[in-house]
C-alpha cells in the first residue's frame, strides 16, 4: 500500500535504463532493475474518474526507487508541455507522498533554471513554459509522488532527448553539473515549494482531495486566467 492510496494499483508503465540512456550523464551506464514506475489515469471511485475525465484531467502516481546511475541520481526523463488554445503553456501540479524530490525546471528560452526541493506533503506547481524532471536524491528512500495534469495534450520529450538530458545533471555527490550540450545556461536558482500565498494562493493539498473542485483545478486547462499567480510561483 502506498501512502495516499488505498488498495491495489493497476500494472504500471515502467521506465528502463534503455529508455533513459539518451538523457543520462553517463550514457553507457547499466542497471538491470526498472528505474521508475508510472501509474496513470487513477481514481478511487468511478465517480471521481468520471469527474476527472469530464474536466479533461488525469490523476497519476509515480514511484522512483533510489538508484545511483554511475554517479547520477535517478530521475524522470524530462518533458515540456505545449501551449493551450489561448497560446499559454499547460501547467502541472505535483505532490510528494513519500520520500524527497528535487524538481529541476528550465524555461523554454533557457534563461531560467530552477531547483525545488520538496518533502512529503509539499505541493509543487510547474508553471507554463517550463520543462521539468523529477529526481530522487537519496540512497535509501523511495520517492512516491502524485500529479494532476490536463488530458488535452501529450508531453513533449524531444528537446530533452536532443540535448541528451536537462540543462544540469544532479550527481550523487550533490554537484549540479552543467550539460555542455546547452550553450550559455544560467546557474541554478533554488526555490522553495509553494502554491502561492494569501490572495495569490492557487490551492492547498492533499492533491486527491481537490478532485471534484472545478474552481481549484481550472488553471490546469486555462492558465491564461491565472497568469498573475503563476508568474510569482518561482520568485523566492
């Protein structure tokens, strides 16, 4: 049983070392075990599932066991989101359920690189126009996280694949090493996890409790109406 989820889960999609090899710091690294597991399109009841789909939303879980991949912490592959019909990029919400996460974000124009360190209970919103990877920066803790995202698009992995990874690699020594396939990238900014404050708060967790709250999750499909809030999420 996973924290935040009761009962059995369906078979997951599994990410292997072969699929991840193009984005690793050491592309020749080997690992016989699956790197992480993705449980997509979940709901605890038929009513919740119908509500999510009626609002073009999906609830997922991702589980990332600890791995040291030839000196680099295990991570997700990394992707961007396309623009919605209003020409604003789709955002996404994550909640850490177990363990610790480092979310490495990079703007499409590569003028901003951000690292958010999050623990169990923290909510992290990926703003429009930022690509992102999720990292498990530990040797002995499994990272479990939930996300809610629009179903109106498919994630774009091409830029991460063509650049052989994100703008930085997080090594198991704690070093953030520049990916030399990116020219002239800025240093990484460290930002605390937040979903806004006061009148500028978008939502509060737990994430699953927001299912059924159309107002709280409306920004995932219509971020153009929330730009004043989304723009301040990465200001620390």
